[in-house]
């Protein structure tokens, strides 16, 4: 029986965007914290830490998100750890985000001129103080555009978790289309919802970038 | 009593030996100019004095601190030894006042009011009291360099090092920075300056050191050294129009 694409179907699609948002926030939160640690490890003075971080980044970036997802869902369940799909999805997206954010932020930290390190060292700041007061505040400014670019990618890439049965935006659209067989309408709505999430993020980034440059010519 | 004591310092970058056993002393309140060709090791010597460059041999003692490789001793030394660089290196994300207040606050643990007072006082000393709320990007080169000097002074160092601080400035701006340095010298600050400003070195420095190929080649009271150089290398350096 083919259903109409009515209000309740529309609501089902739109409301499932909450899982897309939730997964994005989880990946951003956990992946962000992990990514920050990885970025710091990547520029550490201790070589083993640098190698470890580089290895993690290489691994995460060199493997499709889908494989991370299968590994945490099917792989871990074989190992006796039966994760609910949502948890497996959150973990794999967090790993994915940590690898990319770690690498993006490493670049931002390293693009702060070395003279800033030298000047702050000459003022007797400790390494931690140099990070806290001199290097990271400058790196954050540099980090805004590429980080936002990645967040937008992340929002869209959460659609991949539909494969293991998490009903987020893309999966909801798929289900509704199966019932109504109105792909143009359904997927236009899905696309529109993605757009409504991503576009404001880009706008916010531009606003943030302008705000952080107040009073600065460069 | 010597504030700076350098004994047999050697420094190499890979196979290239830049300092080949340098020894010198600087007394309290003394102003010493270090001159020499590019590559003679004069900037390297200055940078070794506050541990920005590790040394391979010899001994450095500044303001009672002996330089070793441990981080702790290094930071104590740097509290007493200020350095100003050719390229100012102000922190672009902080206003002028905050640039100056940062190290007194986080390194010395000064209160905000105390740090602010230091910023006001040192800015007045370099003639830029009105710039305390300005952003570094909005300063001229000469102003930026004077703020960098004020930032160092706010730590109330016992010794100040100046590494070609006017080399990036055009002649008009050079004058204002040199005037600031001269004021500091007159106030009794112990200073070592690497400089290409020969007239300034001759007039302001009590003593001038000529470095040549990684060694102290000739040194003496500035006036005597400039008017009657003893070695052929210094004569050639001073006369040849060679920088």
C-alpha cells in the first residue's frame, strides 16, 4: 500500500533531524576533546607522543568512516561488546572527527609564527603558559574557518550511520520514500533540512571571524 | 661585580661553529655594544645569554644565574634578563597594555593593578603612555619596538639585551628607538646591544666589542676603539663601508 506524503510523514522526516544534530554534537564534543589532545601531542616535544598522534591521524584519515562504523558496531559485537547502534555511531563519528580536527588544529598551532614562541619564552613563560596565553589564542582565530568547514562536512557525513539502522535524517527520508514513493518531494525535504542546518553554521562562522578581527588590521 | 660572565663559550649549528670560545664580562650599569659583520656570531652570542640558543661548551652566568639545560633555572634567568628582537614580536591578539602586563601577571604573579601600574610606568618611560589601549597592528615600527622594550622592562630585568633592534626600521623611526635606548643607558641599566649603528655605539656604549669569525677580536672603550682601531680587521670593518 502506498501512503501519501502528508503532514505526519513530513514531521517524521523533519523531527528525525534531531538525531543528525545529536550525532553531530556528540562527534564534535568527544571528537573535539580528543582532537585537541591529539593536536597538542602532534606538536609535543616528546617524539613518541608525536608518532602516536601522527599514527592516529593517519589511521583515521586513511580509513573510510564506514569501516570505523562497521568495526565499532559489528566488530565489537563479535568481541562480546554489543553496542546499541546509536552508541556505535557516536563512537565512530567521534573517532572520525578527532582525526580530522586533530590535524586541522595541529596546522593552526604550527602556523603561529615561531617568533611568538621565542618572545614568550624570553619573558620566562613556561611551555603551558605559552600555549595558554600566547599560542592558542592566536591559533583559535586561524582555526575558525577550517573547523567550521569540517563541521558542515560532519553534519552531512552523519548520514552514513543510517547503514547500521540509526534513523536519522537520511534514513528517515529513505523510509518515508519507501512508503510513499515520492522521491522528489521526500528527498527535496531532506536536502532542505540539511541545508537549514549547515547554512546557519557557515553564517555564524563568518560572523565569528569578523568579530574576532575587531580592532585588528591584519 | 660582573653581571654577565661568559667563559669559553662554544656554539655550533651542525658542522658550522659559530662561536669559537668566547669570553667576556659586563659590569653592573655598563653599556656594551657588540659590532661585527653578519655571520660573525654577535647575535648568536646575545641569544645564548638568555638560553634561546643552547651552547656546546663553556659557561654563562647572568645576574647570578648559571645557565644549564634544565628548564627551571632557565626561567629564573629569563626573569632577570630581558631581550628585544629586531622584529618586535609583540603579541598581536593583545592590546599594548596587555602585551606588557602578561608576563608580570603570569610569571611574577603580580596583581592586575600592579601589572597595570608597571605597564603605565614602562610605557611612559618609552614615551608611549597614550598607546596603552592600542592594538599592535596599529603602531608604526618604531612604536612597536618601543612597546617591545617596555614589555621587557616591565619584568624589571637586571640586564637588557638588544638584538639589532633598529635594523628593520627606516632612519626616521630609528632615531626614536635609539633615543629610548639612550635614556635607558643614562638611567643606569646594564645593556648589551648588537648593533649596526656605529655612531650610536661610539656615543652611548661605554665599551665596544668587535666580533670576527666567532671570536672577540678586539674590544675597548668605545671612543678609543672607534678612533684608533688596533687590528687590521676592525680597521677594514670600520672603513670599508662594509656592514
